[in-house]
């Protein structure tokens, strides 16, 4: 049996994935309100490697003080903003709580822009939005209108105590959200030292156009993309696992990892008007920037 990539996907009884949305709220603009559920559009599928101790036990990372040469507990640490080299302003948890955005369950689309006008460089993480609370009709109308006009909605929303800039797109009958980086998080070409533009001979340009044309395809095909490095790693693991000395076993408590989202199934259920209450999953925490 071929070795498969490690996956968080877990089949549930009856062939259904019982999951919980990563975020739930309302998509609004003007007098229109569309209740939606938000699910991550990506999942970790690369072969994961875990750091192990001398007896094969999984290791955990801890904060270490270079001054005292010891590990620190959570109650011994504070946050600081570096204002100068080696000079920090301490910010307390209470102060951060007071600065936190007002809790809201709305994605208020304040304006619409042409999809192609948003540089992909600004995109950070993708999500799917599914209709909720009997909003299938309004959801479909919004999707159809956005697809016909080629417009993307812009908004800010609060998720897990943090405010995000987000762009909403309509693709193939569903809504997709992309959290975005703010302008001060984007480097300019000048900052990375790119050379100034020079005039290139026309003959050279035509040569490159011919080379590109030979390898051009009509459309993008994800199935043609292969993760060769991961495949090589999986083959190595398969080969080594046949030798007992290469395998370590550590007893540990069983954990309910939850069920991973089957997005296609959820979208079909939502758009057909069928709801599956009681979704359960362990959602990954978004690391703070």
C-alpha cells in the first residue's frame, strides 16, 4: 500500500463531515444582509516532520532567557515594542485588550472594485463563505451579481479579537474571501534593490515571446503541479519504516483531533438549503503577525 501524505482529514460516520465554521457572521452592504459561515480554503498537506527527543518523545518549544540561561514560564514574560535598537516599550495585556477592535459579526462591504485591480501581492490567506440561516437565495443573488459585474467587495471585519482587511470574490457560484496585507506591509521594488529598467532589443523580446509561446497552455491546471520534494520524502519514509530500528513508538494519550472540513460537501449542503447543525471541529489558531 503506498504511503499517503499526512492529512488532517478524518472521515466521519455516515460519510458526512461534521465541522464548525471558523467564523460566523453577516455579509452586509446597504440594506442587504447575508448570514454566512467562513471556512479556511487551505489545509496543511505537506509531509510534516516533528522534532523528537533521544527516546523518541515529541519535543515542545519554550522561551529561553539568554541572560539567566533558563526557560521562562508564561507569567514571567511581557510584550514589548522595539522603538530603538535594544530599547523596548512594554505593553500589558490589559492595554492590548483596551486597544482591541469592537466585537462585531459583520463584514460590511464598503465599496466594490474590479477584481483585476487588486494586486495578488496583497493577498494573505484564503477562505470560503457559505450561506447560513436560510440565506441561500440572497447568497445566490449576490454571487450572480458579482460574477456578472466582475467586482470584488472590500471590507474590514473582526475575527478572534483582530481586525482584518478582506476582499470578497465570487467564483464559480460561491463566495471566496481573501484576507489582505495593509500597504505598509508591502515592500516596493526599490526596497529590494531591483535594477532600473533598461531598453531591450526588439529581436531579443521576440525570441523570448517565441519560447514562452511554446510552453503556453490555454488555462491553469492545478493537477499539473507536483510537489516533488514531498514525494521524495514520502518515498524515503516508506523505505525506512520497513526497518524496525528506524521507527520509534511513544505512548501518549489519545486526542480527538476533530474532523476536517469537506468544503465541497458543505457548499453543496448550504446551497441546497440543507443545514447540518452540530458541526464540530478543532479550528487552527491563526498566528499573530
